[in-house]
């Protein structure tokens, strides 16, 4: 596991600017915490206050070790009200250095586009003669044991690894190939000064370890990544009320501003499902912060109403006291670039809610981008590598000035 360097202490002064987080009345804060804690206990056995009794953390630990293997830095953040959050920060430059240790980059041009792939350096391989299925022979570059272990980590992180890929058609050489996909010459090349960063806000019943492949998708596009667990998830303390999760993301934002010197225009906050509530809140409060709203609701009351239609009137009255997320309201205040990701087979977020979000989008400024990303998948899972959505994702990051060439 990576070593925690220090604890970052966030501060927050309520109500100094328009659209700021409202201070919670102590009584309602206690009541909200109690109700949410009870609901989380019933609905999610992965809550941090239950993890030692009811959940097997082995998969989470494996995911964290995989992130550490590509250079993740453990971070511990203290919220303004005194709880501690667990997270991982990943530098795109460190990730690039890790890859360059074992791999060479090969570029090919196809139909005017530049495609990049990684192949294991010859010094880490043994050449063996191998017969293919049709009887033809090829020279196969067999990576050594150490590199094979690293390749398994990359596969576990969701990278496109071919174990019998074509390295050279002319010389009939095969071996391990990692496809990086298309790139463009005019894209800026990643440097140690690159500040573009993604802050990932996870969904309900999940924690940041589940977003390891999304983190790599950003790294491959030249963005640094901060993954943080909300209170009540993973190793983070406390209970995840809507008020507190907004403070949690604010804490992560302050860490990036103060410790990594990230400007608002260089930050995209990616909120999936429940995380979209805190993500839109942050982007609405912090001018020029960019947003990807990923399969998230227009108003959390709509989710509850769909699940409990007979109680819809009561829910609309009491829900803001328990869970107060309103993405549609916040979208109108955002001055950064906005991407809305929807899924055709989403069983949780209806098309009606996505339409409400689209209707709530701000009148775009001359340099503001609003883009719809239409995924063929479901409510969970990675969509950034589908051919269509990958192109939409690339275009959004490029037009927002966030994307760089890794190589």
C-alpha cells in the first residue's frame, strides 16, 4: 500500500458568496445523520462503519494495490467539520513513466488518423518461435516474469491488452500489445507541468476502488486523477448525508487547489449517480469548474418517487430534509464545460430525468461546451472505451482544453 504523506485540513466559511453551501442546523444535522445511517445500514453492507463485520474487503484491497502499482499516492483529507476521508491521487506523468520503463510506443497511420500501441521492450523479452492456428510460424516476444506481473496489473485496471498482438506484419513478429487507440498530432504533449485533473465522485453502494478503470481512462488521456470516498464509504469516517457529501467534495477540491495548484478551468468533476449531486453542487459553486454528469438524476426526489409512487407527495415534501440533491437547479448555475452521460439500458435513471437535465442547461457562453454522451450500456460500468462514447469523451476533453497526448 502507498504511504500517506500528510493529512490535508480543509476549511469552509459558509455563505460568503452566492451559491455557497448553507450551514446545517445542529438538530437537523443530527437527525439527517441518524436517518441516513439507518438507511445505509439496511441498504449497503459496505458502509465504513460496518465494513469489519459484514464485508469482504479483498477486492477493494486488490484494486487499491493495482492503483498503487501505477504510482497512486494515498491521501487523507480532513473535512471542515472534522471527519477524515480516504483517497488516492494519480499523476498522469508518473503513470507515463511507469509505462515507459517496460514499453516502447509504436505509431501507425490509418485513414489519416494516428494510432498508438505499446509493445514490451526487447530487453525484457525472450524470442521464441511459435506456430499460429493456421499453421504459419511467427517470432513471439515472450515478456519476462516481472513484466508479465505488471501486465496483469494493467489488465486488472481495464487496459486493452492483447497477449498475441501483431508487433510487425512485415517481420511476422507477435507479442504483448496494448492498444492506446487514436490520437491527433495537434494535441499538446503531456509534461510534468500539465495540470488537467479529474475529480471522481462515486455512486451509492460503491467506493472509489470501483472506479479504477475510469481513472485509467483519464490517465490515458493525459489527466491527473483524484479518487475520494465519501463519508460512510470505504475507509472514510462518518455518515454520507447530502450536506456532508457536498463538504466532502469541497474538501477534495481544496486539496487540489492548495496542494496541486489546480485552477478551476483545469478541473473536471465526474459525478456518477449519487456522486452527481455533489459534483453539480461543486461545479455550480466554483466558477469555471467543468462537469461530467454520469448517469445521474435531475432531482433525487424523482428517484425516490419512481421507487415509491404511492408515497410521491410525501416524498416531495420531506425528501429535501433527508437527501437534498437537485442537479437540474445546479446545472443552470454552471459556467464551466458540461457533459451529460446517459445510458440506453439504465434501469435506475430514466430518460425523463435526463431530459429534465438537458432542459435545465445554462444558456451557453461563447466558449462553453455542452455535450451529450450516449452510452449503449447500463447504469454501472465503464463507457469511455465504447467506440462512439470514446470519441465523444475525447472530443469533450479536447474542446475543453483538458486532454493531452500521453506519448
